[in-house]
């Protein structure tokens, strides 16, 4: 490998690293802005099975954790 090719390779790797960082940073900023006010209203769940069944018991047990 010649010195010129080696320098070019380093230059390209630095450019790719900077591009990856820019894409990662902008993605994190967009996601952070999108999730900042979530949820803006209450979320209601409907259990379609009768009260007292196993699905109802599991849903009632999970409710405090998802609030």
C-alpha cells in the first residue's frame, strides 16, 4: 500500500465516522423531541373477556406498572 492510498483511507474513515456521528446525534434529537410530551392524554385499555378470568387478573396486575 502506498502512502497516498493509506492517507486516503484514513481520510475516508474519518469522514464516515463523522457522518455516522451526525446521523446518530440527529436521530437521538428527533426521537427525544418526539417522546418529550408522550403521552399527552390518558390511554384506555379494553379487556374483551369477562371479569374475574385469567386475562382480567393479568391486565389488572399490569395496570399499575404501565400507568
